[in-house]
C-alpha cells in the first residue's frame, strides 16, 4: 500500500476509519462489477451524515409547526436565528425541540440527522475525541451563507460539539464572526473551551446552561466542578431513556421538565461557574 498516496488522497472531511472503509468499498465494487453494467448503489456510510438546511415556523409553546427544506440561496442572511439539534433526533423531533429551545416562531434549522442510537453515539464519540465528521463540515458549509456577526445560534447536546467544530474551521479560514451570539443547552461541549473559542472569534455566549442532573452537560461536557451535580447526574442517568420529555433532565431547555422536582434547580446543585455558565 502506498501510504503517502493514501494520505494525499484522503478527503479532509472524514475520519481515518471512514476513509479507509470507503477506499475498501471502492476496490470491491471495481473488482466485482460486470463490464457495461450499472454500478451498484453505494452502501450507506455510518458516522457520515450531511446536515441539511430547513426553515422552521411554528408555536414555541406547543411545538406545532412545520419544517421546509431550503437551499442557502433562499435564506435572509442578516440577523438569523439558527438551531443545531443533538443526537438521535429525526427531522420532526428536531423541529419541535428547536421551537422549544430557541423560543422563536421562525428560525433556520441545520439538521443533524440520525442513523439510529448506536451510530449516533459512535459519531458523537468520534467528535468528542477530536475526529473530523461530515456533519460538522456540512454545518460549516451552511453557516458560511449567513451574516455571522449578526447571527444567533442555539445548539443542544451533540449539536454544541458540531457548532464548535464548524466555528473553529471558519476561524481558520478568516471568516468574520465578531459579534455573533452562541447559546449552549445541555452541552456535550466543554464550557471553558467554548468560552476560549468565543473569545478568539469575538462571539458572545449569552447562555451556557444545563440541568443540575444532566449527565451530558455535567459529565460528558465536564461542565461542573460541583460533586453533588456529578453524583446526582450519575444516579439520574436512566431518566435520559424514559421516553418522557417532562421526565428528562436533558431533552428540554433547563427548568422545563415539569415532572422533575424544583429542588434540582436550587442553589445546592448550582455549579461553581458564573451565572452565564450554568
């Protein structure tokens, strides 16, 4: 194998593992194809979804509304409100959560698609360890079309890592983002690293918040030094899989899970961060 050629040909948007798999699939297709026949449809690659752009309208209180797929030429680039959803959200679920998290009746959604729970966990793990993923690159490509200094971006869970990766790439390209607002909800991204990124690009972070018992925010994101939060998040992890948004400490915006006790919003569980990093 020509190692130098392999790395020279490697697409920058893919992890080492994905690039190697695709190279193997291409070789098998070439060997097994009958001359003159139509090539077989490519197999669906895991950890390699492309984000798509939607215009969402609806009621932020009920989640009723619709999402219409659009192309970048259809956007109004200035003062845009943009939503990036987390893992394991099909289109309709992502739309409803976007209405609740942004609290806006109209916004643009960069949809982080789902291949299923375990593939989504695998993709999130790759991102957490710094691997490139296609969804982050396609998110970056869509963000280029907005007037980012006037943009307001809200992201949730895995979407916070996608947003940070995309913004990091745009910073390296010299894209002007000074003045944009970044909102992190239930962040799988780390607050201190996110604050450092925001400082480098000149962005503001009006909200960086997670529930007192949210293991994604407190443990995966490493966003709380409060041992009560960390211990409580471990014990409450099964609530993530209850299937009831009002019992989930992660799915809805902080404080909106109606079936969780108000005590978990109290001072006892507050992290030792400034108010905007709760």
